[in-house]
C-alpha cells in the first residue's frame, strides 16, 4: 500500500461518524447492511451518511452494491488488511517476536 492510500484511509477513519459506520459494518460481516439500516442504527440523516459512506468507500475500507432499489455496504476486508499490513510492515525491525503477542492472542 502506498503512503498516500494509507493517509486517505486514516483520514477517513479520523471522524466519529465514519469510525462508527466502519465499526458497525465490520461487525455486520460480509453480508453488509442497507444504507437505510446504517442510518437508523447511527441516527444519521441519509444525506450526511451518504457523504461518509462515499469517503470510506473511496478510501478502500468499504464496498457497495445495489439490490433493486437499495444500496448495501460492507467492510472491504482486503482494504482493511492492506491498511493493517501497512502499519505492521516495519514493526519491530522485521523481527515480529520482539513485538509481543498478536492482538488475537489472550494477554497473560
């Protein structure tokens, strides 16, 4: 991932509503949610939400598709993986053992 793309992703997440949308859609899984359901869950107006969704999608963190008259959104897990890989590329001088346990492992 290029630095510019990472900056765009971090900028997209650096706002409360967009971070809430992203977290909601990560939790929703690959089936995603219709835009109207997202708006209701976050008590957001459709026009405001549309702006936030498009920024997250441009940043490569969400994907969208249409089913009849509804637009569905879901986390773009490949985009999320790329952002995480960007963060971890230079971790611990290339020796991951010195970084400690991975987040998925329970802490002692």
